[in-house]
């Protein structure tokens, strides 16, 4: 399949802007995961891919859509810049190359209490086994359990989708820059690997399992070594390969096996599916704001549905949507192509808060995310680090789902706060932690440095 970039000027411009920013970040050794930078890069690359127009459904944006898309990005970046200026004006600490904690913290308590989060996740594992008879990956027909929103195992989704939360809690305890307790680090690394494998075997979903790995990538960036452009490319290649593998497992390529899909004759099929999953977010956004006469409309939700993540957990969210005739989280009212029903968060901002929401909500999140980013430099617990990882995953996935409206993130926030608050200072299981400045200077191969605890 030939892709002629010369015939796609919008894509050329966006890819070029992204490339310039990446070069500048590399030259000045800046962080790729600063919220404003990540938002810009994700939007440039994703919309650039969509504008390749590999399928007819991806049409040119109308002026209204450009205003919504560009205005939302400008509002987010504006909020981010404002937050960072306010932080610097107060004499706030600069972000170091490697984040460390500025106070005492009980890592044994953190490790033990994290098993509460694991128990929550494990309820979903047991639930899936009770319905499917085994972990989904080990059943005779995994595609049956993975197909569509009506899969019977999804009634346990609130639980088994929280594997990434468990990975985050144990993952942050795996790095010496914040945790001087060696046995906790080693045990936590084992739990990270075990949870990722168990999550994939329980329900090999693209999104959930990429979140698990995404947490480790982000923690590595903040707590060990900043990402280079080479690692970014490796991560991108991994995501593409993982998408194809899971799509094959779900039967989305028909009868073709994964090996068949790697053949030259199947290249077009391999590329088109991930392309459509990316591009449909943007053609749905354009369709939502420029519907033809007679198309299904979505009622304004008066801001109530913005709290769907919490109301769903309280077992009232679905009922309110049905009672008021609102759209479901699967966005039936904006689907341009059947089954391709994801859409950027800006649509949710509009239907919840109207035109004001299109600019105020990104502005608010820009302030909140960037303030949290800078606050990591003075953190006394790993809580802001964990929340930062979650917020950055929102930015990456905002083309597919609205983070603050997902119930699993509300659960993650609760457990992140619970574990970190119970582990402050001496925690429930007292352990003398080494000062942050000492821990940061330890050599990875020397476990007898002062402050190391066996």
C-alpha cells in the first residue's frame, strides 16, 4: 500500500512540527513527558496519521472542528504554561533528572498495603474464571470472550481492568531512587511481572495491558532515566506489534494467523486496522460537530454525566443515562462507521458543559496536570508520581476515551491515596528509610551503602 505524503499536506505539517519538537527536546535534554509537550506531540502525530486518509471515512475537518481541536489544545497548553509560571514565581523546585522523595516513607507498609489493591484486581480474575471456566487466554476460543461490549465476562471489568493500578503501586516501589529497602524492591519487581502476565492472561485487551506496560515506562522515565528518542521509537514499535497480535487473537483479521499477517500480501490489512482505530476518533469528532440533517443528536447532560466514573461505581450512572436518554459511553450518536465508536474527550467536554467546556476543561486539566508534574520534585510520598503517570496516560488515550469519566481511574485514585497516606512517615510497619539525598547517590551494584536496608 503506497502512502504519498506529498498528497497529504496536513500530515506533512503535523509530522514536521512533531519532529522539530522532538529534536529540540533531544538537544536540550528536556523531558518528553512534560504534560504540555506530551499533549502537543500526541495530537500532532495522531491527527497526522488520520489525515493520511487511507479510508474514505476520514474527510477534511470543517472549520468548526478545527476550532474545537485547536482551541482545546491551546487551552490545555495555556493552562500548563500558567501553572509552571506560577510554580516558578513562588520559587518552586525545578524538576530533577531523576525524581526522589524529600521525606521519610515506610516502604514495607507500602508493599503490604498494596496487596489490598491486588485483592481488588484479583476479584476480577476470579470472576472471569467463574464465567469463562479459565483465564480468557487459556480458553479454547479467546475471541469469543473478547468480542464486543456484550461479552459475559465484562461484568467483572471494574475489577480486572485495574491491573495497571497494581503495576503502578508495586512498580514505584521497584526503583532505588525512591526506595532504599532492597527486599521490598525485589519483591515488588516480582509482583509487577506477575501482575502483567496475569492481567494479559485474564483478559488480553489492548488498552488495559498497554496501560500496565505504560506505567512501567513512565516510572522508568521519572525514577531511573529519562527517555531518549530511540526508546520512544522502540515503545511505538512495541505498541504496533502488540495491537496486531491482540487483533489477531480477537479474530479481527478473520481467519488469518499472526504469521500470515506479517507476509507482504497482508501488509495492507495489517496497517488499515490500527489506522482506522486512530483515524475514527477524528472523523467521529468532525461528524459530531457537523452532523447532516436528521442525524441522531445528543442531549446536553448539564455536567452531571462528567461524573459518570463515580456514579457508575455507585450503580446509578447507567440508570441516569437511560432515564435522560443520554448517549452511552460507546457514543452511538457520533458513530460515522459502525463499531468504530471512540472519540476524543473534547466531545464529552461539549456534551457535558457546552461550548464553555470545550476550552475551560482542557485549561483546568492543563493547570492541574502541570502543577502535579512540578510538585513531584518536592514530593514526600510517591502519590504525585502515581497520579502523574495516570494523568499522562489520560493524555495519551484522550483520543480514544475520556479519562475522568472512566470508573477504573476513580478506583485507582482511591487506592493510590490510601496506600501512600497509610505509608507516610513511619507508616503502619515502621522502617527507617534513608534520606532522599543519600539514596539518590547509591551505586546500583552496592547494597552495603549507608541507608540500605536488608
